[in-house]
C-alpha cells in the first residue's frame, strides 16, 4: 500500500466531524489531516495543509459548500471535493456539480463505501462524477439536463494538448505544472463536457469546435 490519501473534513457540526474522523482513522487507506467548521476556514486550511480530498458539507453558516467548493476549485484545480450532506435533492446535486464537486454522497453512506469512493475518485478509476444518493434523486437527475459550465482558458489549453495526443505527464511538462494539477483539469473537462474518457472529451470538443 502506498501513502494514505490525505483527507480534510468540512462540516459545521462538531460531533459529526469528530465522529467521522474516528471512523476514518480505522482505515489505513486514508489519513484525516484537518477539520474545518465552515467554508472560509476550509479555504485557509486547504492552502496550508494541501489535502488530496475534501469532504464538504453544504449547509454551513457564513460560507456554504457551494461557494467554498467553487473557490477551492478555482485555486486548487487538482483538489478532489466530495459533497457529504444530508441533502440529496437533484437541485443540490446539480449546483454542486457546477461548483466543481467530483462526488456527492448522503451522510448515511456506510463507512466502507465512503472510503472506497474516496479511494476510487482519488485514483481516477471511476467516472468523472461519483453519485451515491436516493432513487428519487436519481430519477430527477435522469429527467434533468445538467447545465454545463464554460471551459476556462486553462481547460481549453489542456484540452488542445489532449487533442494533439499528449499524455497527462507530457501536458504537465509542456505547461510546467504538476501531474496532479493536470489530472484536476482533465477531471474538470470531463465533467464540464459530460464525457467519460479522453476520447469522448476530444470528440465532443471537436464537434463543438472548442479545439481545432
């Protein structure tokens, strides 16, 4: 087993944070490196602690999970953010998707499934968005067209290099950034385009004339 995945918990309920931390500490695959009680605190702590994955609550005072997720994804594109919440309505899911979350799970998810999801999303071996919510929410999402987000200039640059056949490592070298940063951009591109892999993303980009 390699290095454990560094996880940060963001939730305004102290008992939930402490309880989740104790549960996750039972698993060697993950290491909880910090807790934040709100979005503003989370932004400062992410910059300091550099976690791999953030478990993000939605309803929090001062700065909610939607706003803090969007700000964190702008400043840390490689960061994996998973919504972990009591709310599982389709509108909440769609809003978190557009904010940049990579996964969305209800707080009653079993611990082993949560850890599996953290590991799979971090390793990039699941589709670009991991969803674990109720059947009713799934039906609403199937019936709803997920609004896409515009590609950023960085997304477009990475997408162009992908279309030219470059690997993540080659793109990272060309742009003088880390492999993890490119991994974050690629995940973001998949999500924004509704693609499941690189081939589909490039095909969509060419069809929409996002790249030459």
